[in-house]
């Protein structure tokens, strides 16, 4: 949280990233309520970071709980087939324009950028949904019992998890 007044004279106080921390808290509450994944997994972190980034970049929530209108907005923003990645990049770019006094970093934006970097650069092993073949109860001769898996960017796994958690909220 930014100090009420910053005139550059002493008081090198710590800037607390309240907007990001609040977005992360709301995302965590939504995911815990959905009870879709163990909170200790990387998949859970991907869902929390994707949802927190969405909340933060859509100007965050302003109440202790998400109002119905905000839940609907999150459903639309995280829906499959949306251009969520492009939207995130455009919003981050718009926020990176210098608005703070020289030498003062925005801690919220720094954490949002770090979350986005992790979501983009980290790959998680997930089921290959593009390789869906016959129903699993009809085994194909010569194929193994295991499902096809691929390495995918964390955001591609976290976004649907966040979307489903929003629906269950």
C-alpha cells in the first residue's frame, strides 16, 4: 500500500503490495472453496496465479467477497477460447508505463509480472487433450493403458482450473 504522501524527503518506508496480495487472497479463497486440487501442488499454484492475475488486472475486487457481477466478469475473462494471454500481456504493458516517482517501484506490478513470468516459463506435465481418441472404456489394440501427456505452460493448466473454481464459487 502506498503511503498517503510521498514527497521524497526521508521516510524510506516499505511499499506493501496490497492490491496484489488481496487479489492472491481472493483467488486462493475461490480455489479452496472449489476444492478441486490440493493446495500444495504446482497445478494449484498455476490456478491461483492465473486467477490472481486476472483479478489484479481487471482492477481487483473491492469487497471482502466477490460480488456476483465480478464473478460473472471472471467467468468471461477465464473462459476457454478467450484471448486471455493476449489480454494479460496488453494489461501488463499498459500498467508498465511510468506513473510512480523516479526510483519508486510499484510492488504490486512487480509481483504481477513475477507471477506472469512463472506462468509463462514453467511447464507442467498434463493430459494431452488434443490426443483424445476413443473413449477410455474402449481400449485400442497395441496401446498402453496410460493416457498421453504433454508439457504445457502453467497458465494453460491454471486458467481452466481457475475458471472451474469460479463456476463453483
